[in-house]
């Protein structure tokens, strides 16, 4: 997926949509944005004023004073320069410098705040979207890919749109005001600077794009190099046993050579960049000196010495802004793939969501009915077709069968983690798509095969699905699932993902968490597979008590744990091939009978 988006963003047309969307985030915080722009304008204006101060100082103070000194010398007299005439200019520069310092502080402060606000907004949207997306999205998305979107990609695009944009806007406004000022005083010299600006920008951007191009190639080869290195270090025994050491070494050397060439080119253009920009800028400055000097010494003079000095100063001032603009352009190009990944995630359509005008389930009785259900994860591989099942309220139903036959799909459909592609799934006689997700899932308790605990205490994990539960509610839930040993450990930290507890302890806590919700429909998907037989026997009695007068759908690998269920369904190919109680199915001597005998044989062998 990452390679796809990187390929997409070789297209230059993707730049403007990316910028437009990111700028939209900026204007979510209009006051900050307007303040940010205002202080940048102030900074750029003062930057453009400084050469004008020099211009007026030279023309109105220094040049007249020098003339008076020259005339006095010719007349054989002396003249003491009036230094006090320069004081207003000195004072102006100090005040302007102070204002500029305040302006720089303000726009840097505002930029930092904009950066944090935009990063917060994007991450909040990403996390919210991840909570809303259906299981089908997670089936095709790696957790590492999603984590990168939330961290490095978000940081990358917000840095570009805040600090990068700051430099670019400062550069543009500085160039604009400097250009206006020099054009006002002498359009010919202003034209020299005006012509040099696009040349500098084009050259800068071209070189930056070459650096970016070879840097991308280098990063790609580096990933391949790292993967190759890891693969052959881990597989060194195979390399030796098949006498392939020399061949794999040559393959590694070829990759390393490609890496060297692309890295050299990136370094070459990086090294070329600043000198080339400085040279073009020096040519522009030299042109100002030549043509401006010619006009200044002409008779009569075409420009004053002050205008020449200011023009030269302006020609030098455009270097850094142009470098900043080119850096911004390159940074945007470099961030396009990160932006694409972020926005593709934010734009991911929700396949499971509440439609407008849906109702709410009141208290669910637990009547579940599949009517002509068809479902597939991919269109070419249907999991079930025309599946029908009616589970009456308060009935416990066990699903058995080989892996991949559709058992988990059934419980996923009931919990509305997925929705039928064909047919209707009725809860209490109503298509559950006409009711809100929250009102359905709040009345369903789910215990999965692999329990997941969140960082925090045991009590916080048990109360996760029902924050308003009292301490007594928590204790009752623990007692019901046969886990009273946790009563004295409620404030004990479970660690990340419950790493400080055994797998059996995590599963007991997940049982208590599901029970605490007092669900109308209880789903257990291989819920006791990670618990030893002693712990399983400990909670079996509590589970049976818990399932009384409650609809329960149980997937179990150990058939001995489901013998008390009201109905046992044998699932094969997404269809029910046997349906009955434990005793009835044993009497049929069919598929369930074979599975049960096979497990009994395994148990006997393991105890010998």
C-alpha cells in the first residue's frame, strides 16, 4: 500500500489538492491563522524598510555631509560633521528592530500553536475514524501501517503546513515588499531583481526535486538492503547448507552499489544547490552594481548613491527567501505520499454505520433470526449462501465444525461487525440495520479467543464496557465467572496488553468484563481455549449460571464444554448440517458424533 501511494505522488497534479486540504485545517483556527499572517506581514514590511533607511541616511545625511566637508576643504576651512542628524535613523532602526523581534516571536509562537492544533485535529480524526471502521478494513490493513499514519505521517505533514508554510510565506512577502520598494525608486534596477527571482526559484526547485528524487530511490533501496540483510542473516544456515554464500553476497553487493550511486547523486545535487543559487544571486547583485553604478556616476546622475546601496541590499535579501520557498516546495513534494496515506484513511468509506433516521433498541429479549443470509469477505469466495437460523430468546446455541467453515462469521454478523450482503438478520423481529449500532452492541457481551486488556488496573478493565458500574457490581461479576481470587487484586496494574497476567487470568477478566454489561445476547468465540482445564472447570459452573434466561452463541473447540447447551449446530461450508442437543446428536452418530469420539480419544491418549 505504501509503495502504491508513493507511486501515485510522482504525479505533480497531486500537490495542489494536498495543499488545499491542509490549508483547510489551518483556517479551522482562523484567529491564530490571521494573527500568524499579520505578524509575518509586519516582519516582511520591516525587512523591506531597512534598506530604505539606509537609502535616506546616505542621501539625506551622509552625502550632504561629505559634500560640506569637501567644500570646506577646498575653501581652506574645516567642517565638523553633524552626527546628530543620524540619530533619528539610528533610533528608527532600533525601534523597528524591536518591533521586528516582537513580530518574529509572535508569528513563531502562533505557528507553533497552529502546528500543535492541526496535529491534534488530524490525529483526533484518524483515531475516531479507526474506531468507526468495520472489521473488513482491519482485515486488509496492517497495524504497523496504521500506527505510522498516526505518528510519523501526521508529524510530517503538519510540519510542512506549519513551519514550512511559515518560511514560504515569509519568503514570498519579503520578496514582494522588497520588489515593490526597489521598483518604486528605480524600475530599471527593480527589473533586474524581478528577472532574477523566477530564474532563482526555477533553478532551486529543479535541484531540490532532483535531490528528492534520488533520496526517494535511496530510501527504497535502503529498505530492500535492510530486508535482504535480515533475511540472509536469519537464513545463514540455509545459505551454507546449499553453498550459496558467494551468490547471495554478490546479490547484496549489487544492491549496495545501487544504494551508493543514488546516495551519491542526492549528495551531489545537495552540494551543488547553495553554490549555484549563490552564483545566480551574485550575478544579479553584480548587475545591480554595474548598471546602478553607471547610472550613479553619470552626468547628470540617474540615481543617487542611496538608491544604489538600497538596490544592492535588496538583491542580497532575496537569497534566503528563495531558498526557503524551494525548501517548502520540496518538503511538500516529499510529504505528498504521507498526506495521501492520511487522507485515504480519513476518506475510507464506512461500510458499517447508522443510516439516517434509525431507531433505538430498547431492552433486547434475544430473539435472533437469519433469513436467507448471504455473505462474502471477497466477492469471489462466498462464505455462506441462503443461510437460515432462528434462535429463540434465552436459548444457548453452540457452533462446532472445522476451521474456516463459517462459525466465526455467524457471531460476527450477530454482533454486526459485518453485515449480510444478501438477506436479513432480525433481532427481536426487526432488521438490525434499522436500529443504531450503539443500542445493539451495548446489549451484546463478547468474549474472544484471544483476550485483550488495556493498560490500567484489573478493575478498570472489568468496568471498561460499563463505566458507571459500582464496586459491588464488579465483585458480583467476578463471583459469577468463578474469579473471586481477583477481589483483593482489583487495583493491580495489568501492564501493556495485560502482559503482567497469565493468559488464563486475562481470559477470566474478559469474562467478567462481558458479564458486567449484563448483556441480552452473550457471544463466546473459543473463549476457553486459552484456559487450562482446571480454570475451565472453575468457570464452567458460573458460565452455565450466567447463560440462564439469556441468549448465548458459543463457539467451542472442546466439545465437553458445550454439552449443556440447548442446541448444538454443526457448521460446514456456511451451512447447518446437524442441529440438536448433545444427546440427540450423539444418537444420530453423524459428524458431531465423530468429532466427539475423536476428542475423547485424544484426551485418553494424553492422560496415559
